[in-house]
């Protein structure tokens, strides 16, 4: 299933979120940027420099939250997301994705825990 990340009506990118851990409420996968990614890229780049700096991390989180990003599944239904990051895959070998979408969620549809 393809998931689409949007900022208003602008597509930031897509991911299959291939890896999911229901126990941790975590999913991640290769991220394919859309036309809107260039608008958000500087904000996600802040995360790389914020590793051990609480003030920089808070700045990143405020900036990211101001984007008002939404994630939808292939049917257009909104996925409940607690936290979301787009990270560079620094150790990517040739042919591996350069970007990864990581989310924290308790959405049972995404995590495969629907009764």
C-alpha cells in the first residue's frame, strides 16, 4: 500500500512504509520525494544537526509541526501519526533509497492490528 505525505494539497512524497512494528507503534520505509519535498527539505535537514542539542531539536520539532503534514493511505484515509521524520539514509549503498520516512503511530490499519 502506498502512503502519501502532503502539506496542504502539495505532495511532499510517498512511501510504502515497508517495515512495521506494531509492538513499538513504528513504521518506516523508502521515501520517494514529490514536488513539495524541496519546500520541507531544509526543515528535515535540521534534524541531522540536532542530535544532542535540546534547543536545536525543539526548533526542528516546532518547524516540522508548522508544516501541518498529513499522511494518507492509498484509499485517501488519513493515518493517525504521533511523530514523523524524513531522514537521509547515510549508509545507503548504490541502489538503496537515499531517504527514509519514519513514523510513530497507533493506527491499527497501518500496523496490521485491525480486528
